[in-house]
C-alpha cells in the first residue's frame, strides 16, 4: 500500500473481452479493499511498410481512438464506490503498464488482448508484465467451457 494507505490497482485496458474482465475484476477488488483503480491504455503508431508511403497519417487519430476505446470500456463497468482514473499513453503496451505499476499494489491484465496468436495461453504483454512487474500481477482469463460442455 502507498504511504497514504490507499490500495492502488493498475488495470490494462485494450478493448478486448479479457481486458474488460480484468477491469471488472480490478474494480471489484478495489471496492473490497477501499482502493482505487488506474485504467491504462497504451497506443503506438503502426509500422509503415513499403507501399504505405502515400497514406496520409493524422497523428491525432491514434490517441483519440485509444481514449474512445478506454471511455467505452469504463462506461461498461459499474464503478460505484471506487475512484477510477484513466490514462492513455503512447508506447509499447508492456512498457507502459510496467511504468504505471511502479507505485501500484497490484497490476491486472487480461490473458489475451487484441494481437497475436489465439492459441496461446498468455499473450506477449501478460508474459512480459508477469516477469518484470514491480508488484503482484493478476492475469484474468476468459472462462472456457470444460471438454464436453455445450
């Protein structure tokens, strides 16, 4: 806990279903601990490859889209009784979350975000934060159906 006695939780929000579950879990935990949640959304400029040179890039589109994504995620959860702040930060998602967790008591992320390979149990961001976070990390997974369940 911080010197002020407040339990601080950072939740990674990328708009995916697992990140929404992580945000809900973080808010519920903050409610139980009389804590607060900092929802963090990272964004990066997409890489430019051959053939994309002629595209017109509006540098304001990416942070605006990230802010809208975060606002929509926050609207979908019941934040009653919990202070929730939102940050939208430019940078690699894992690096942004690790910096945000610097003064946190807990970092909460979804098990699979918007990128990558759907067959993996953990995504690259959750793997990185598990190995490098300065605080405990909770990785929230979607409940999968048991074999034979319909």
